[in-house]
């Protein structure tokens, strides 16, 4: 069965996120490790995380995905910004051990005029400083749309980062459908070709999760604006191929579409129906919310 969930608020704690996921038909979820536009992180309650772990085991959750804050930029030209990124990631990875064996996703960052090569070097330097042999968390580089000076919109850039990491067994990639589309990869008409290129450059064995989002903009726009499933330039038929593709179908999928919980519930049902070959759902997309998932 398709493993799928959505981004959820962590405001009420870990167990509450698990219960919310179940209430919308999900068997996984994504959450921010801390304020996505700031730096503060709530203290972890070990009893709360233990209750979540029991719930995950009982209901067969494959894993959950923690997302680093947007303010974390390991390849900024500013030394203070890089220090913040390093300290934040190190702290997040310690906190992740309260839920062992999960996934931690981050945006590689923006080189802010330094150039891609220097940016890649700074990202790998941070990873080599904070990754630990004993950690159980797999850290994921997210594919990016290429807006501004973002690093990671090309598969070759992600491969260069991975090649510089000493503990490569602790690393993987999260493919965002909106981002790769906006970066110029034709997942609508040539999904097989894109995945073959990913395999050639990075290796499909390193692909650990999918952010499944439609795009408000045409392919190659480098805009990075998410849309609800089937209401953007990627479209329903492309998503049917994505959730049934043999190279992807066994991975966990995470929705970051501009929705409230009811919208996520409908999209989860729609995508599960596609995966099971029984798609008769019609989604009401009149509940758009302005949620900014970069």
C-alpha cells in the first residue's frame, strides 16, 4: 500500500501528530523541527515521543520525516548564518534520536553570490562536522527549484555534495515533484527519462522520500510555488504515473500542498486510489490556503 502523509503542525506534540495523521488516512507525516522562519525549538518530551513510537508500530508507519527550518542556510556568505545552520542541524540531529531511525530533510541552501562550487564546499563541510557515526537518522538533501542562488536544482550539484560527505551511509535525497518540475526536469512527459538521469547521476538507491506537490508554474520557471494535486502544471495523469512507478512506489510520499486537513485527506484518498488502480475521486479544491512551502 502507498505510504503517504502530509505536513502537520507539531504544536500539540508528537503523539498528536500521529493521531492527526491517522484521522486523515495517512500512515506517515512530515513536521518542522522548529519554527520554520525562526530558530526556537520546543523541548522534547520523551514520554510523548515514546507514545508516538508505539502508535507508529501499531499502525505500521514506515517512517516520519522531519524538516529543517527555512532559515538554515549552510552556504551563506555570512559566517553568522553558517554558524546558525551548523548549530541548528547539530541540535536537530540530537533531538531526532528521541525517534530513532527516521528521516531529516533540509534545503541545501543559497550560495548568496559566492558561486555554486563554493556553496557545495560549505554544505559538505557542515555535514562532515555534524554527522555522527552513531546517529540513526538519515539526512536528506532536497531537490530544489533553482530560484535565486539556490544550490541543488541540478542532480549533479546534489551528487557533488554527497561525494564530499565522509559518512555517506547517513545521507540520501528527497525528490520534490514541484521543485524538479520548476527546475526544468520533464516529469510530466518523460518521468522514466528523469529517473534514469537521477539514477545515472546520483543513484536511485539514495532516493529515500518524495515530496508530492503540483506546481503553479510551467516547467523550468524556477519559481517554486506549490499547487494542490491536479490543479497545477504537473497534472493528475503525471501523478498517477509517479505513485505507480516501480522505482518510486515503495517510498514514503509527503504532501506539502496549500491545504488544510480536509484537503490533505482528499488528496491522500485520491493518490491512494491512483496507486491501487481505483481512482474515482473528485477533489473539491475550493479550500486553498496560502501556506508557503519553499
